[in-house]
């Protein structure tokens, strides 16, 4: 009975955590719309190897994503996001903060960086609130 109750409690707090994260993404998108950086959605930055870019993510964001979508089989040595389909992100609603804040648009680099820092702090605060150990590491290796 005790085990059952604690499992139930964990499920409820995970649902709460995910709903708080979803709300942060919503607020982020609202803030981002005021900057409106340019992106032609070419998908190049999701091909990490070619773009010479390592995408970092917090573990709760990766949990949130993989809770909602199935991770396709992929070869980590190719260094391409497995959710990139025909040069488009296949999981836009669930993608992580680093995906949402990366823009190659130099004109708005500073503003998008500041926004990234703001929401990165807010996501980090969720770890404290839910008594979780902070984990922030390369996205692809968290999927394996
Ligand atoms: S941020 Fe730049 S590289 Fe990435 S999809 Fe948009 S235009 Fe392409
Ligand atoms: S989750 Fe989407 S936006 Fe993020 S790296 Fe993968 S394809 Fe790109």
C-alpha cells in the first residue's frame, strides 16, 4: 500500500512538473514573439555535426520530450538529431529550450541569448522545487 501511494505521488509530481515546464515554454514563446528573430527553418542547425554545434538540454526536458514521443532508432555517430525529418523538426511542441532559443540570426543573438539565460534559470529552479539533481548535458547522449 505504501509503495502504491508513493508511486502515485511520484506520478502526480511528474505531471505537475511537466505542466510547469509546458507553461514555461508557453511564456517563452510569448517573450520570443516580441523579438521575432529570423529563421528560414532550413534545419541546418539540427544537423549538429555539419553545423559544428552541440545541443545541450536539461534532463527534465528530455524526459518531457520522450514522455510524449517515441525516439526513432538512430546512429549517434552521425551526429544529427533523430527528430529531424525532411529538414524539419518533427517534435516542435515538445522540443527543448536550447532548440527554441537557437537562432543563427546575428541581429538578435544577444536578445535570444538573454532569453535563453532567463528560462534556463527558471527550468533550473524546477529542479530545486521538485528536489531533483540538476543534469544538463549533450542531448543526443541522453537519448541513448
Ligand atoms: S536557426 Fe538558422 S540554421 Fe537553424 S533552422 Fe533557422 S535558419 Fe536554419
Ligand atoms: S528536437 Fe527538433 S529543433 Fe531540436 S534539434 Fe531536434 S529536430 Fe532540431
